[in-house]
């Protein structure tokens, strides 16, 4: 008679919650993606595994209020609150995109008390990439 294979992904064994808070992260990377419609703040460890994230949409802003600098500031504060509780002291900041929330998110990160080793703009720039659509004739 074959033994039943124990399920690894079962939620009953209580290991899921234990793993999340047990990890101490002294240093991390904060990625800010500021589009014209939303701002997404993702906090990862140095290897790139996501620890926490928040966006203007998840912070309770809907519609046109999502693109405001205040919404970006709230999103950054929400994303950072959890990692400060996990013991993050130093971070690098990568900012991507042309949106309104760039400066506001950075200001909120500075205010959180995390020491920033550097702030880098990683907005993708085409070296004259795709051909534009043909001109409209009216």
C-alpha cells in the first residue's frame, strides 16, 4: 500500500504566516513606478524578492485621484510601513516613469527614516526605437 504524499502548499500547517514575519531585512531596494495614471511602490530585498508593495489604487484612491502626488505619497508610506516593522534601515531607490508621483513618493520615503544609499532614475529611454504611426490625413 502506497503512502499518501503530504501536501506542501497546505495552509493548515501555519508555515505561511510564520515565514513572512520571520525574515529580518536590514537592506533593501525601493522601486517606484510612476505612470501618468497611477504610482506603484514595491519594496524588495537585495536579491529582488518582493517584500511589500502598495499603489495609489490599493491605498484607497480611485479614478483621477490616483494620479495625484498625494496618492503617490500615501502609497509610498503604506509600502514602507511594513518593512520598517521588519527592521529595514538602509535602502536604494529606483524611480521609473514620467508620472506626477515621482517626487512625492521620494519625499515620503525620505520622511520614513530609512537611510538612502542612492536614488537612481531607471526610466527606459528608447534609442529611437519603434517607428511612429503614419501621419493622419484629414
